[in-house]
C-alpha cells in the first residue's frame, strides 16, 4: 500500500517538520521544554468501507454528546430519569455552574470533537476517550501529508486516497456557521503552549486572525479585535485554544492573565460564538464516558455503533467488587488527568503500591474508572531501517456545523516503547499519517 520511495524520505520529512517548527511543548516542574513530534512514514491505512462504519459511529456519538450538554445545562432530563447519577454531574471538574441556562449560538456545544479510538486484535474498534474541550492534533497529519507529497510525489499518484488537506475548509465552515457577524479569530495563550504550532498553522490555513488575550476587548457587550492601527473591529466567532478557567477572569479564574475580561458575558448574550463552548468538560470527564452508550440510547433511541472499552465504575458497589477481584488485569485511570498521566496498570504495582492505591480507590471511588486492557492491534513503524510492531491509537476529528462532519483522516499516535500501551506525545510517542482509501 505504501512504497519504498516514501520510506526512504522519512529523514527528509522529519527535517522539514523541524524546519517548519512542528513541535509540541511540555510545561512541567516550572520548566518549559519544546521538542519535535517524531513522524513515521509508514501510514496507517483504513479501507473505505471500514471508515464509513467509523464515520457512522462517530457522528452518532458526537450528536449524543451535544444533546447531553444541552440537556445538562438546562432541563437535566437524563438526571431526572436516573440514567446518570446526579453526583456524577455536579462533582465533575468539567461542570461549570456559570454555564447553567446559557445556550451557545445555534445550540452547538462541541464544534470540534477529538475522539480517541483503538483497534483491538479482534479487529473491532473501541472508543477510549472523548475530547470536547480543546482537542488538538489535526495539524500534524495535515502538514505531514503535505511534506510527504512534496518529498515523494510518485507515492500519491498510485494510491486512491482521500485528500486530508480539506480540514481547513471543514474548520472554516464550522466557524462561519456560528459566526454572529465579524471576524473569526483563533485565541492562543502564546508560544509556550504545547500546541502553539497548531494554533498558528490553522490560523494560516483558515484565514482567521491569530490573537492573544491582549488583542481582544469587550465594549458595550460586543467583542472587538484591536487592529494594527489601534482601531476596533468586531469579532463574531472565537476558536479558543485556552482552557475554560483561564478564558475570562471576571467569570472564572480571577488570576488569569491570558483571558479576556467579560468575554463570557458577551457569549451569554449571544453576541459571539465560542468554539468549543465553555462547560464542555462535563461531557469528556472519564467518569461520564461510562454513560455515553446510555446517552446514545436515551437521546437518539439507537444502539451505539461504536463500543466503549469495557469499563467499570468503582462508584457502584458491584463494579468496585469486580475491580478489587480483578485488579491485576485492569488499567485504572484518574478521571482528572490527561495526556497519559494518571494511568496505572494494576499488574505493574508492587504489593505496597497496590495496597496504597486500593485504599485511595476505596476512599475516592468517583475519582477513578477501571478498564479491561484492550490488546491493541500492532501497526508497523520504522526503527533502524526495519519495520517493527508498536501499539497505536487514532484520534478522529468530528466537526459540527449544520450536521456533523468526520474528517477523512486523523492523528495516529504510536508508542516507541515496545512494552508500552501509552502513545501520548507527552510520554515520548510519535505520530504517523492516516490514509483513508477512497475506493
């Protein structure tokens, strides 16, 4: 499916990625470290029919998640009907009381959803995680495909392949659909953010202004962009790449230096669209993930097309009993963590560590979920000029305008450690292109 010419250009593509500044940053222990995101030229290949199946399941899931967010910040029918326990909503770190009764422009909460999947050795696909706050990663396969085409044009003349360069058009369509009149801007916290390359790249590709908080201001319940001459120009949509708590110091974290005072008041009055909407975090809480199949049945009256990984909630007594009995066979995740942090494989703990963890689990059952370890389907990567199998996941991107649109590509991340299931870039993983066949 791929040829040797492309593989021979791996080093050249990585050199070009470095030249273009395709990096990610990690701020940890008060130190910012920026590093390259290693690219592997062997693509992940997904057949046309298989992707159509994924597309159906992804659209269904994102529709249900949007309906859940609309419900949970208004009537809360899913709680009243006892589908989801009330405490799972209100103690979620992603739930924002400030969002109660606030309807986003055109009722869309998650305009850009990053849904993480893995394919098991049984060939079935499983959803691992929903990312509805500020999902990142689309820019990496976009620019990698562009540079691969430049380095090895013959490769792409012989493959019937969906063109992934339309992500910017899908994103622009999403932005324009909710824009209430005025400029569209991409709000970045600055170059020390882990995904700053993506912010600038997507601004270039969509034609949106790349701005920081100091370049936006609120006046008379309208949001304005301060142009180079000091004049004010109205903003109709903000694709924000900063977390909820830092978005508006007057409504959320008062210590935020990167937000815009009163932007949330403008949003509340319907005078600007914020992409993604504040408060989405309640829907991608790892504890809420357990209930998404139930949401699909509740809101859509359908059976889920795509399944969750088998998951247990220690919050429930019977699930706690199962987790304690099968502890060594499970992976446990702290619902407040992300990026591969807070993930513990039961069989990796010493007796003393296991004892301490179980004590914590019993004291804070809402804090954790437990999952069966999915035996990922290995995919090949290049290592020392040889193909070797490694674990990999897929982040699929679903964009919402008048209907959900699934990008016919995605970010495939892989572990460079042969013994690890953790593929996150922050944990030393790499990425590769995802080829979706067109016939």
